[in-house]
């Protein structure tokens, strides 16, 4: 009886591995999906069939030139924005797993470049500023949850050089 149960469990695990191999791309240009499980909406139903241990290590192939929307496994949006040559371009919006906007960041060829805004889960602004070549740059005012100014850090090349 125990051996039959063991063999049955092995067959189930083997079948899940086959499903994962058939539904998931593994080329060098794929996104790594971690515990947040960001993915293309067309893949959502397939992933729900897989056990959790496989969901945490899946690879998904990004589209080349398209407006992309990725989702948490819960169904809420994770982030969205334009891909050009498989790289982030322009405004990208990220969301909390509850659905609210977490941040808005501009990209140029997959590098954070330009203005950005960070939010609390309540929707209140947390910080506003800009990135230059993937690093914090200039004055970054930070706000409390009630909207009052907490303080302003000044950055150059990603390093804090002052506080106001």
C-alpha cells in the first residue's frame, strides 16, 4: 500500500514537471519570476495549475515591442509599461498587491531615467524626484502619510550628499 502511494506521488510530481516544461520558455531573454509571480495575462491560467514550488521559479519570455501588463498571481496588476526591443521604455507603473499604485518611473532602454513618484498604499505621495542613469539624482523630498514634508535628501550619482 505504501509503495503504491509513493509511486502515485512520484507520477504526480513528474506530470507537474512535464506541464511546467511544456508551458514555460527558458531562453536567455526571459524574465525571472520570483514569489510575486509577474506574468503575461495569457499565462495566468496555466500557472494556477502548477504547485507553488514551481510557481516560484518560472521563466517567462517577454514580448519585443508592445505595451505590457504583468499580474500578481492574485490577479491584480503588478506593473505595466512599454517594451521596445525587450527593454523598458517610457513610463512604467508598478502596483501594490492590493491594487493601488506603488510607483511611477520613467525608463530609457531599461535604465531608470527621469522623473519618478513613490506612493503609500493609501495613495498619498511618499517621495518625488528623478533618476539619472539608474541612480537617484537631485533633491528627493520625502513625505509623511499625512502629506507633511518629512525631509529632503539630495543625491548625486546615487549617493546622499546632503539633507534639507
